[in-house]
């Protein structure tokens, strides 16, 4: 069973749903009060942006939470944050992939025009959009995104965005696997008593099985943002908007 040293809340992919994020924070606050948790840890598994309408608001809120409560809030990097950073670094090459992944909603939330990107975009449309986005991002936001960790651990519980390679220790995982997953991640328990909480892969209901805790319930389209509250004795509760 997962045995973190402190009561831990693993929050799934938010994808631009600021409304659900605020509801979840209220649920977590009530759960902390109801369980008298001491020094609770909140771990967000990434994918704060894209698909949903409020990516700019969500990113600002994530940064605010982490900077206000640095000892209690961890924001992991998700694959969508990685795509945004790659887009800013190389818009012409990386732009098309990000656009296919829900970037239009993120750009719109920052007031960046998207018409030139949605139908047969010209080569310079992506660099122009990247320049406009960079101007509109809050001061220090790019640096904050670049600094987001790829994993977090406490006791035998690890949190990552997408998954892990069962053939390697958690300290030896590649960034690509942590952000995008591994084909053998779902094949069975790891064999080392490690439990891995993650998002990235949409599931109709949250999962706790075979050393894996899946929390991505497609909040952006279902309205169900999920968190798993895990106590030091291994008991857990699901919180859902």
C-alpha cells in the first residue's frame, strides 16, 4: 500500500479548468480539517493548461500556490507545459504538435489571436504567436515553468506526470518517460513496493491498483477533477468535484 510520511493529496490534470481547481481546493481544505492532517502535502501532477478555457488563470494560481506554500505545495511539470516551453523555444518546428494538443485554448486565454494558426498556417504564423504569447506571460512565468520538477516522493509514494519504466529504479527514470509514459507501465506491479501516482492517461474513474494511482478523470470535458488523499497508514479517499 502507498505509505507517504505525511498526509498527501495527489491532484489530477486540470487542463484549464480554473473553476474546478477552486472547488478542489475547498474540498481539500475541508478534508484536511476533517482529518486533522498535520503538515499536509499537495502534489499537482501537471497539465495545467490546454483544452479547457482558463489556462492563464490556472497557471497563475498554480504559481501563486507554490510560492505561497513552498513547503506544502508541489507543482510537477506535465507534458502540456513541456510542449508550451518547446513551442516558445522553437515555434515553427514544435508549434503544429502543440496546436493538435489543445494549445488554441491556451493562446486564447492569453489574448493571442489564433485564426492564422487554425487553418493551413503560414510558416511565420507560429513564430508570431510565440512572440505574442511570450509578451503576455507574467514576468518570471517561463522561468517558473522551466523549474518545475518531474517527480516527487515521500515514503514509498512517488508522484509523476505520466508514468515510469518498471525496469528502472525511480531515481533512474528519463524525463521523456516521466512526461509521456512507458509502454510497460501498466503491465503489473513494479516489484519494489513503490507506488506511483500519476495523471496523463484519462480514466473514467480514478484507479488504485498494482502500485499505480491514476487521477486523470478528464476534468476539462467531464467536469470531474479528482484528487487522491493518502494517509501515512495507507488509507486513502478520493475527492472529486
